[in-house]
């Protein structure tokens, strides 16, 4: 089977029909005034990487000329007289789709359309469901955008560590002022390659922070991150434990990541992107705390262990648009009670709703099941 598809920089509408139908060949109609060679190269790479036996042939035409589109289709059919054709009409420019539908009907080709919620592919003429759609993975999406995984910024936790990490997160969130001092103290006494022992005495912490610091240190011992070797001496139980204990903001990222894995199969943590050489710009904007693939649409979650500000909203919004366009969802997770700022014109909560950026407060996971927390955060752009 040969699939005629239209590429207009909508990655989901291009990848999902291709992955679902698994044609022998794809003719991808595009307009060079709307699509660059780099974009074509990346989308082709994503398709061929997934469908090893499918070839992709880009075909240039003028999306504002019916004659140009019909001439391109005529040539395709002439070169493949005995082949079965189908046409996917989701995602391309209106005039290009109209011209192709008319021609496809005349030649007896099947015409498919992907439903608005991207769950099914329908036959346009008999309106029947032909196929449930194949899911797109985060790796597929990144390939199609020209981004590559450079590294993980953190060592990933093992499944058997999840419970203890979650409980440790909650102790830290309940004692954030003490955690700030404790983490800085750990940088002073625990830094150094190969250094696995450190001193701790809560009396070195000022005032009421001493109690919170001792509570945090006791929790690290209880949940298996450190071992006491003398009255005021401790040992990190692993280099991973040391990394986590010396990184201030990692605990919220771990907390969101672990809870996301309870609901979704495709979740990345601490993902650093290495952009294509042709797309090297704003190179500081290349780290995403957590990525979730929800209904084959990417959700980018930025985690802030503090009160978020307008810059944070711009950062997560910009990066999600850069990676996935209008189909992406931006979410901000924070330890700060954002909802309590109210609906005043200049509140951060009002700005988040205005820009359709989802919100997760760390305390939400103690009040609701994880799937409900994520559903509420993803809701603005992901309604069936």
C-alpha cells in the first residue's frame, strides 16, 4: 500500500497515520515555502526509524495551486499503476487536501481521516473506524523535531527505590527552609570525588532550623541514603544517594517523575537535549525536568522548589513550543502554594491560566490519586 500524506509541520498528524497504517511507501507532499529541508529530513528519519520496511519520498508542490497538487498525484499514480493508494487528509493545507480528495475519489483511492482526539483513523466515505491509532513515543517525537538525547542530568532511580524516595521528598517539602541550609551544608562537607563520608551535628544549624535539619538527616538514614558510622559521622550509601542529597531541586523532579510512572508508560527525567547542528540557537534552553507522553502528545513539566515567577512560565512555554508546537502541553510543578495567590490580575496563578500552563503543587499528590493530579494539570489542552 502507498500512502499519500501532507506535511505542514504537524508532527502528530504525520507520524500517527504512518505508524498506524504501516504502508510500503509514503509520498509526502510539502510546500517548500512552508517546510524546510531540515524539517523534512527529521520527519523522514522518525518514520524510517520506526518502520524499517517503509520508504519515504518527499514531493514538492505549490499548496496554493490545485493544478500543482493534482499534477504531483498524477505522476505518483502513473509511476505505481498497479499499487493500491490511500490518502491521509489530516494535517495539510486546506487547498492541498481539497485537491487531493477530489482526485482520490476519481481514482478510487481510500481516504482516511484521524479523529480529533487522535484515537482512531476513519474512512471518510463510509465514516467507519478502520484502525485504532498507534501511539507515538517521546523518542519518536524528539527525532521528528531534530532533537537528540544528550544525557540524563540525574542518575535514574530504580523501581525498588521509589517508595523511600517519595517519603524522603515529603519530609523535605515539609521542611524546606531547613532543607535549603542542609543542602548547602552538604555541599561544604560532602563535596569531592570519591568522598563518601561526612560529619553532621544539628547544633551547627541556627535556631529552629536545627530541628528541621536533624529531622531531614534522620530521614536520610531511615530511608537508606546514609549510614551512621559514629555519633556525628555518616557515610553515603551510594554515589547516587550523594548526588541526590547535594542537589537542591532534584527532589521535586523525582517526586513528579515517580508519580507519573504510576500513570504513564513513557516518562523521561532530567532530559538534556542536544539540538541538531543546523538548529543550534539558545543553547541554554535545552534541559527539561520531566517529559510525559499523554495520548501521544508531549507534556513538558518544569519543576521549581520555590515560588515560580513570570520567567519560569516563559521558559517552559517556549521550550514546549520549540519542541512540539501547538500540540504540546506545558506544566509547572512547584512546592509553593500557587493557588493561594488567588485570581488577581497580576497573580502567577492568573498568568498560568491565561497561557494555558498546567499546575501541579507538590501537596496535590497527598490529597488526590496521581492520575487525578495529572488529569487536572493536563486538562486545558487534552479534552476528548
